[in-house]
C-alpha cells in the first residue's frame, strides 16, 4: 500500500465538464441567436443532449474532440417529429422534461435500456403540479409530456439532487414563473450560476432555493472547465500507480469537490494551484501526490458532493489500511446500474473484502493482489474505477466493457495508457 513519489511530468487535461456542457447546450438552444460553447464535453451523453435539441429546432454543430460548438438557438422549441432519445443520459432526460413542461405540445421522451429503468416520478410529480401532463403516469421512460402555461410552485425535494432541482428551475425559466424549492442538503449549483448570468434571481440558503423569472436568455459565449469528476479517476490512477499527477483547468465548483476532502483524509495531499475562472465557475490545477492510504468514513451528508466519485473512492478504500464505511448510498441504486450492489460484488470478485449493510458500503482495505474480470453492466463509472484499481501494484483487473467510459470520458483508455507510459 505504500507508494513512492515519481513526478508524472507535464500536467494533463480532462474532457469538459459534463454537467456544464448539458446545461450550456440547453440554454443556448433557447437563446435566440448564435452562441459559442468552448471546450465542451463531446461524450455520448453530451451528444444525446445535442441530438434531442436539434430535434426540437436548434441548430448545433457537430460535437468533435478539440472543437468548439456553435448553437443557433430559438426562443421556443418546435414540436418534435419523432421520440426524443436521450440515450444513456439521465441528466438529458430530466432537464429536458423541465424545459418541455413549458411548451404547448406533446413530446415523447425515451432512452436506452439503462435509462428506461431509472426513476422519473421525482421529476414528473412537481412538473405536473406546475401544469404539465404525462402519459402514462411517469414512473419510468418512455413517456409523453404535454406542456403549457405553468403555475408557480413550491416543492420539497425528496433527495438532494441537482437534476431534480435543475429541472424545476429550468421549468420556471422557460415558463416564466417563480419556483421555491426545499432541499435536504446542498447539491451542485451549475444551473443557478448560469441562470444568474442572464439576470434571473436565484437565491439559496438554509435549505431553500428561490427562483424569480427576472431575466432573459441572450446568445452567449462560454468556456467549459475540465470535469472534476473525470479528474478524480486520473488522480486516483496516480495514487494507486505511485506517481504524482497534475491535472490543469479543472472546474472546482464547491458542490463537486467533496472527493478531494475525502482523499485528503485518507492521507493523500492535494494541492490546488493556478486558480482561475471559466464560465463563472472556479477552476484550478490539481496536484495529487501518492502516499500511504488510510481508511475513512464518509457521512451521508457528504454524498451529494461526491456522488459521481463514490466508485473510485471505494476502489481506493480497497487499498487503504483499515476499514472504510460509506454511509447513506441509497442513490447509487438508481444510477446507470445499481452501483452500490455492483461495487460490492465486483470488489469481492477481484479479491477485496466488501459488503453492503443497508444503504452503507463497507470496504476492508489490504495490499493483497487483486485480479479478475469485472462486470460493468455498461456503467461508465464502474468501468473506469476498476480500470484504475488495476494499476495498483500486483493487480490484474480487466473490465468487460471498457468502451462504456465514452459516456463521460472519451479517450479514457488512451489517458490511462499515457499515464502508464509516463510513470
């Protein structure tokens, strides 16, 4: 488990932030005129968002690696001629429903097999209260939504979820109505930051988010920072592989950096250098130095700020000294897979000791060699986490579907190969 410091050399970059890319494309599609999104994520999920927005009337240039995206937006969407296929992207589906709720036509929304199993009632219920109608009752995709004139709403979120919150804020924006939300814990605030840019009032504090429709969408230019969730996998590769890693241009939204605090507790120093700003989001260069890892407990209150990094944190815990407990992971059960069960099963499969207790995950760390073929169920974060775990000394881990990483991190395998070649 002890690692030695071997500087990796030049700083790396990671693809553009997935959450910000989705939101920027959606707002640009409703901003009448030409908008420019620089450095967006070009993954399968981002392409799903672009595809459904084109079907609604926006003109969006191709999402290609290294290319900026131009969006010719329009003030209102047009009724789609075919079902809106969101692919694997839950963010696309849920935020899209919020926007569609304010448009007076029927649209059918669907997705791939994984997305069709994810819960949608938590979005549909408040949108129905605002005035949208759903057929059939919206427990799962596929569904049809008919929007129209919306009513102001007050809603208590059942879980801390930026997707639910954003769907309702976007409905308020598109429908020109006020929204007040009670959330059990803070979640990432990318939507709020972007809406404020256009003059909308969004106030948050003491568990309440107030939105007032005081703004107006205009064409814009936006720089998308590197995805901090993707950076977590690169950083973990350095920790397990025994080399220092620097990742530059990473978005450091306070609602997304919980994993940095966790690995610091595990004994791994993290320095943030070259702080700056991109698109209204704080940015910086992360420098992670490998060291002896120790076990930690993650409280349920921390989970919203590191929900996407839990798979890689669990894999780090498998190589730490002591027993780690991850509390309150119920939301992992409704991700692209049942991530909670899949993490425990795959850690056990490769030779680690892990178990699920209620909604908690318990991982006993060790330095025994780990090996096996991991079943991902097409879940990109499971695939990336176990590929990184395979870099630890003495480990020989492969995954059954490495290509599913393209959902959020195009070129992930090439990035890992580059890291291995440079260490």
